[in-house]
C-alpha cells in the first residue's frame, strides 16, 4: 500500500506540474493566447442579440461612392460632410460622431465649411488615431494623428478603437503612454451628465453581428426626399465606412473580427466598433476581467486540483470525471459572465489544464500496467524453468512496481522451511535403525 500511495502521489504531482506550467504559459506567452481569447468570445455564441435604439449608423458605402462620385481611395469632399451635418442639425440629432480622420488639406473652403457646420450643431466628435512613428524604416515610437486645427476647435476629438494582432477588438481603447480619451468616450462626454473614467480597463460587450444597428446609406440621407427628422431625432448618429468599402473616409482598411464572426463569418466595420464601445459607456454594461494576480492564483490552484484529483482514477473514469468538471466549469463561467459581466480564461482550465492532467495520468497508468505485464511475463519464464509456485509468486511480487516487498520476504520463511524439510526427510529416515 505504501508503494501504491507513492505511485499515485508522484503521478498527481507530475500531472499538476504540467497543468500549472501550461496554464501559466497560455496566460503570458503571446502566441498561446487562443484559449484566453476564446474564453472571452465563446459565451457570445449562446447569448441572444440585444436590441439597440439609441444609435443610428450612416455608412459611406459603395452605393454612396458611385452616386456621389467620390473616389474609392481618395478623401471624400468635406463639403458633403458639412451638408450631412446640416441635415443632422435640422433633424435635431442628439450628437454626431465621425469615425473619419480629417487631416489638413489644401481645400480651405471645404475645411472651413465642415468646421462651421460642426460648430453650429454643437455636439460633434471626430476621430484621431495613434500611428507608429518611423525613422529610417524602424518604429521608434507612436504619434497622434488628430484633425486639422479649425475642426479640432469646433468639435471634440478622440482616439478610435485599436485592434489586436489578429484584427479583433476586445478591449476599449486605453493607451498608457498617451493620456488621450477614446472617440467613444468623447461621444459619452457629449451625451452623459457624468461619463465614467476614460482610462479604466474595460472589455467590449458586443450586442449583435454586422448590420445589427439601424443604418442608412450616406447618399440616401443627402437625398431631398429623405425624412431625416424621423430617422435621427434625439439619436446619436455615427458616420463611417461600411466594411465592404474597406476604408474610413477614403483611408485605410477598417473591418474587424468580433465574437459573432465565428458563425456569421462577417466582420464588423470600425464605426460599429466605436458605436458599440460608446453604448457600453452609456449603458454601463461593459465587461470586466479578473485581476491578473487572481487569475494566476486560479490557474495554479486548478492545475493542482486537476493533477491530484485525476491521479487516483483509472483512465476511463478519469476521462468521465474530467468531462463533467469541464461542462460544469463552462456553464458556471457562462452564467458568471452574463450575470455579473465579469469573465476570466475558463477555457484555459477546461480545455488546456484538464486534458493535460488527464493525459499525464493516463500515461502514468499505462506505464504502470506495462511494468506489471512485464513482471508477469518474467514470472511465467521462471515457472517454465521449473521453479515452485511459491517462488514464482515471490519473484513476481518483487518485480511488480506497486508490490509490497516486505510480504514476499515474510513468506520466504515457510517456503524455505518446506524445502528444508523435504531435504531433511530422507536423511532422517536413513538414520533410523
């Protein structure tokens, strides 16, 4: 029993160490972040879409390009944006947010017209971006690209949401090196009495897939027969490029993966991302992630439980137990995320650490069985060599990894006595007269 306990303890320690190391690696190594990212994204698959009524989108789409005669890779005429802003002002839109980077141009009249239209409305926010700062082909820092001076004086400006390396936006914009608020927060500043902290850590709570927001084509809004008051009265209007056009205001690509991409296979335009983060601030329903020290403690603790908890069981029973634990853990984390809006990398526990611990325990159990089979094979060879049954059992027990060595040593006495008795028997009988 002592050897059996030691074997199970060593198996559990080995499995726990592997599970803990894998869990920590997935937390800190950038290219192992898939389980962490999926822990955030997968709960959206089962949650129904959330209706939105406070925001309306106006897309600079391909149809508008053709009808308004704007070049695909050129900046749109800013007099068009001025006309659009005038339409929103007359329709009494609550606020207007342009997910468009308005840099300075040589068309001073159009620039001034847009700035004047923004000033007349009074609640307009426009985009800025954080761009890499290059020197001799190397990135040496980051710089802020902001709107031209006249527009910056007439409207609020904030930084657009930034994506991760996989072209996904999961966190609200927060740049530690640049204390600049986001475009979404600027919109919240225009429409809320006391907007939340602009630099707090927040995760995006998506409400639906691409096309979920109520939206209109840019060219349709400028049409003379369009009922702008019915569409935009008391609404916050976001203006930006539709993803099929592949640009925002004629510059760059602007489409991103969201959790809904897994089944719709349709990316979300950047203007929708900014509208979503604005609504998170307005509704106060953004997501939060557990602090790193607490996550690390959970990963280490679960790794220990998985290793030592599965070690005593045979592989089939251990697999069933691991499956039950994984299902319960997944369901509990889904409820936690949508009841408290707090998430943590549960898939790291259920999909990485549990299988790793299970494989380690199954490998150790298989190795033990192989050793036992090898011991029995050697015992069979001894039997075929003419040894007595008692000697076979003694040697087989000594060869078995989980056997108790003290037992065959104790049983060797009677076996030896029996052999001695058999040897002394004939000599005694010959001594008799």
